[in-house]
C-alpha cells in the first residue's frame, strides 16, 4: 500500500504547475497562451522574466527530487519504486490533472528526480546540456542531447539495477518525444534561440 501511495503522491507532486501559477500570480495571464505555450521554466523566462523563470526552474527541480526522495523513504529506498516514481513525477508534470493534462516537457522534473536517484550520471549529462546550449543557443537541442546520452551515462558510471537503467531509458525517450515539435522547428530553422543575459529581470 505504501508503494501505491508513493506513486500517487509522485504524480500529484509532479502535477503542481509552478510555472503556470507563478505567471498567473505575477501577471494574471495564462503562460500557455504566450511563447511556446509551455508551462516550463524556459517559456516562463521568455514571457515573464528572469526571476519567475529561475524560480520555476528551481521549484520544478525540487518537486522531482521530492517525489523520488519521498518514495525512497516509504519503500526503504527500493530502486524499483524510486525508478517508478521518477517516471511518475515526470508524467505528472507533462500531463497534470490540474491543467486538464496539458503540461510541460518535464525536463526540470527529470533533473530533480534523477538528481535524487542517479546524481553522478545526471551531472555528466548536465555538462553535455550546457555545452550544447552554449555552443548552439538552443535549449531544446541541449535537452535532447542530454536525454539521448543519459542512459549510457547511467550504465557506464553506475552499472545499476535493471529498473534504474530501464527508467533512464524511458525518461530519456520521453524527453525526446516531448521535444518532437522542437525537433521539427530545428529542422526547419525556426526554433527560438536562447541568448544569455538578454532577458527581463
């Protein structure tokens, strides 16, 4: 029963739409009606400003970490259930019941979840993410590159249980799937580039 409670809690934690709530509180508007239509930190930063974007990022990372940590506490740190919670909190962010299942791409909740579950491989792919973003100017391309290399990093660095490897593969594939529209825009040359320091405070 504790395992089921942990997974339901992970989904509901993931479903808290911090980006939507912060923009609604600050401007009274629906962030999904602006920019990319996403509730994540990148769109919040572009449409509402740096402070709201950074806070959204931190809160979304925090909810990913919290969901996996709480599941660990409830299941004696069973890697199977913690892996399931990592995927569930991402699903909650991407398909939140509170917003009629219209959420974000789950990158920040992915970071938080695997910061708790597999911190060293996550750190390795964050280097990949930053390198790609700095080199190309595209956050989406950095996210896709990090997601694609993450399962390999998990396997090479940790050689963990099958459940953790499986979760890393599914999580990486999910991130790439959620970026399918970005991939199309990158191919068409119409993707929005990110410029450091060129944002409202």
